[in-house]
């Protein structure tokens, strides 16, 4: 099933052949800590990230994103590469995501998830459900966030919760502002012992500088 699901994701990423007004964009970022669902993916160190996105006026989209990773001395993994695709329906979003590490894009470490999302005024909610998990687990991840403008600074409080065969909760707030053409954000993330990478309650502050490019 893994190879079939992976093929479906990669097929979604080739939707650029669909005739319609389309936009292609890229992004690049440097962060002091790559945090994902309450756990550091860069051993609390710096990560370099970047991606490529395509979308058309009918709501179809596809993209790829990569980041350096560091899981400590017990692992020689150095790169995460993700591929995703989906469609928006007004304020709703349905997509499929493939997370892979290094060159294991058809291997046993792949994680494939279904994404269901929706935005209502300033609030965004997203549910991720595992379709294929490297540990043969059935997991879910629910995130809820809200966007506020405070004197020209974008402030986003958020809450994330792992479910199914996984457990854990993290929450925090991010503040970002455009400075000299770059989006500079500071994030305070607090995770309980189940969600954190250390197995203990953690509070982490990290800074990210990012920039988008229209192609």
C-alpha cells in the first residue's frame, strides 16, 4: 500500500499540466530550531529550509518542501523532503502529504497523511490522519490557530494535539513582522512530555527568517 499511496501523492504533485491560470512560487527559510508538532527535528539546532509551490485558480495545488534535520548521534539522517497536493473548496482544504527522510522516498520511513482543513474568519483548524505510518500506527494530529494583527505585528496563538496511537499536546504563540523584505517570526512553543522530543515538558523559543518568491 505504501508504494500505491506514494504514487498517488507524486501524481498529485504533477498537476501542473492542468490548463488554468496558475502561479508558481518558492520559499526559503533559516530557523534556529526546526519544531514539528512540539518536538525538535534539528536537535535544537539551526535548520535551512525551502520549498516550491504551484496552485491554479480552480483550487488545485501541489508542492514540495525540504529541511535539514538532525536526530542526534544515533541517526545519520540529514534531510527531510516532503511532497504534497490537494484542492481547496472555498475556505476548505483537502490534501495528501508524504513526509520522507533522505533518499527513502519509497522506503519504510515514509509517513503519509490525509489533511482536512478549514478557515472561519480568523480561525484555522486542520486535521491530519495517517494513511501509512512507519511504525504501523494509526495517528491523528489536530491543530487550531487564530490570526490577529497587533500594531502591524501578526500574532498567532495555536494549539496542537496528537491522537490515535499517539498522544501529546503542545501550544504556543508566534509573532511575525516583515522587515527589509523578510518575514521575521519569534515563536514560543510549550509541549508536554508526550509530545516533546526529550520525553519531558519543554518550553522552547525559536526565531525564523523566511522569504517568498513569485516565479
